[in-house]
C-alpha cells in the first residue's frame, strides 16, 4: 500500500503536536481526512469518514487518563476494517491487552520517545493500515511479562496514592481532603483503578475491597 492511499483520522489533544503531524503526514502523501482533540470527536470522525487508519493518543480530555485507548478499543469492536495505531508516551497494559484481544491485525502501539525516524512511523502506519501489526518492543515486553510487572505497576502515581489511602480505610471524601483534590476527581481515579484491575461493576461484589486486597497482595514484603 502506498502512502498516497492512506486516509487518516488523527486524534491528538495537543494542538501543536496535532498540527505538526498533519503537516508530516501530508508531506508523505497521506490524506488526513479529520483531526480530533477528544475521544468522542475521534469516534464521530471515524464513523463519518471510515479511514484506512486512526492514529490515537492515549490520554485525552476530560480526565487525560485513558480516553484515547478506550476509544481505540471501541473502534476495533465497531469498525474492524479501520486500522488503529496508538501513538503515545504511556503504556497502558490492561487496555493494550483489550486492544489486541480480537487478534493482532490492523493494530499498532508505538511509544513517541522511541520512534527515532519519520520513516519508522510511516512504515508502521502502512503496516497497520494494510492489516498488519506494529508494536514497540517495550510494549510487547510489558504484555508478555504482565504478571511480573503486576497490576499496581500499571497505575499512575496519583491512582496509586488514592489506592494506598483506600487501603488505609479512607473514604473518597477523606482521600480528597488529604490529597487536596475534588471528590469527583477521586471517584475518577478509583474508577480507573477498578478498570486496570479488571473489576467490573456487579451488585454482589465489593470492588473496593477487592482492589485493596489486590494492592496488599502485590505490595506485601
């Protein structure tokens, strides 16, 4: 597949980076059919344009945690013909596993700081758009050795702080007071912990207790 065949939707919340990538892709013969600054915009533009590939950053508004990769997983589920190339500074192993769960075809995950040449990025973009795979070796290592890394290691520093206070018995309100953030922000961090720990909402299960037990089991000793 030639670069000129590639129709791209680009999701990046940084205007400077987004404009730079639009210029780069255009210079390489790609057609950027739409750009998006939020995950909702990304999903809408993919549905509207049905591009060959969507280039997606992980952390996007409003919480700047995992909105982008959540949207990437949704694209894979609803539009499997669209290639998805995650291009980020962060590794989210839980969501990366979901991204690859349906088969490693038409999917990529590159780390921004490890792409040394533009040609590497373009090669990965072509492979993903053509139904192939482009995974950074560090991402692969984290996925393969996920048990060694542990779920706690997948948390952001703030999420870990929140979980540590939860383990000490603090309520969301108490956590918010201690960290100097809103209770709503704490609720979002707690929800992110549940997601990364694979704890779905059920009527019978107490996810808060299970998250604390998982934290204690991985950090003990």
